[in-house]
């Protein structure tokens, strides 16, 4: 979407309107509730991976990472988790 918007110098909303007008079905993005974000924060702090949390909530790990970062939670680097 960003590439299209940049290439055609259109806003995201304009592109969505063009797609809808042409009959394209636009999927709705799931938004995390505050309770889901709270649970994700707790799960992540308890050592659960972004991927596992995302799968449980039906979302991409990047969506979970973004939600945690917006809450000020620093994320771990990928790879195997070691016990502390």
C-alpha cells in the first residue's frame, strides 16, 4: 500500500476508495483490545515469544511487537531464549 501511495502520489484512503469502488473486498484489520495488549505484555515478560503470542491471538508477530513497543516494552533479539 505504501509503495502504491508513493508511486501514484495518493493517500492510503484514496487508494482504498478506488479499490472499493472497483468491487475489491478490503479485509478488515483486527485491532488489539487493551486487555489483549495487557495479556501480551505479561506473556512476553514471562518469556513467551512474539510469534507464539501472535499465533494465539491470530495476528502476526510484528503486530504484537508494535503493540508492545507502543507500551514502551523493549523487545528481545530473536533466537533461543536462555534462562536467567
